[in-house]
């Protein structure tokens, strides 16, 4: 999960550099179209074509639509309508939402150490983002609500993975990605047809390759495996590291400079992850 946090943290800067050449919905459509083909071929090669357990296909299709189509559309369209800081603040609530929903739905027992770690890490994320000096604005309400909807979709996807038994992480990733791709391709088709493909350039194609191979294929495989092995609460807390890594990556790749108070947020993030990890390990 540290690898996932690293990949996704860098992905913010990589993807941002591609948007002048790749419109957001077109970028997402092409990305998921390629990933679907690669994952399906990889799953057939490594797992064969054995039938899924009864009821698993229907469940995975629903998870694919929720965790890929709806999440990606909510996040991208929300980001277009609100500030990056507002979007990041809302996304920072994801670990708390997953952990609290897991307890509310009785998917996981109440563990004070886990919940405390999630709250501490989320507080660190909020501090890291908030000191950039941007706040919530009334004109961004639509974007904020779309982003919040995306958070709820990803939380539902993460918790839903625990209900799928007898299916490998590779096959889960392949089926859910394939199920989520049609809606994203349909939404991005107008931008795909209107964009200037000759202007994409090496930087644009490189960003697409990173966002597809690493951010989507590799990261999703690790995420799904982690949810199956250690549970959603312990998995999702590592997302608190993603904004921290994103700040460092932006400083290195885009010339953005972090502020001193972000060091305090970094300490809270690391402390929250350590607290959550320790609380889960101690119960084994």
C-alpha cells in the first residue's frame, strides 16, 4: 500500500501535465479502454477461463460501475467545478468514511486504535492541504458535492470487495475495470473525437502510460489484494499518505513549494498510519 500511495501521489503531477494535450474525459476514456484490454488478457493468461463463483459476476459488475464509472466521473467533473484544495479536503475524508461504514455495516469490529489512527491521519491530510490558502467557495458547491459523491462511491467499492469470495485480485480488477469502462468511454467519446491527436506528443503519451499501467493496473491490483488480506480500514488509511507524496512530487516536478505547517501535517499522517497498522497487527 505504500507503493500505491507513491504511485497515486506522483500521478497528480503526471496527469496534470497531460490535460493540456488530453482533455480530462478523453484521457480517462482512453486510459480505461487500454487497461480493460490488458487486464482481461492478463487475467485469461494467469487465471484461465474457469467460471466465477455463483453470484460473483453480478456483484463485480455492480462494483465496477460504482468504483470505476461513477467514481471517476464524479471526481473528474467535480474537480473541474471546484478548487483543487476543496477536492483534496473532501477526498481526505475517505479513510474515515470507509472505517466508519465498515463498523456501521458490521463488516469489521470496533477497534479504537484503527479509528483513532484514521482520525489522526485524516487531520494531517486536512492540515497539509488547508495551508495552501484555498478554501471552500459558494460557487464551487456543485463540484464539492460531485467530489463527495465520488468519495462515497469509492468507499462503497472498497467495502464491497470484502463480499466477493473465491476470486483472485487479478480477476476482480479485470472484471470491475471492464464493467466500468463502457460508461467512461461513452462519456469521453465527444472529447476523443474533438481532440488534436497530433498535439499529444511524447509527454502526453508518457503520462497516459503512467496513469494506465502504474496508477490503474498495478495500483488497483495491490489495492484489491490488500482489501482481501487485511481489510478495508487498514487499506484505506494509506490513502492519507497520497496527498503528502503529491505535495512532494509537485515540488519536484512542477516547482510548487510546500509550506512549513505541512511538516506538522506530515507528522500526523505518518503517526496515524503507524497507529492504525499497530492496532491491526496487535489483534492478530
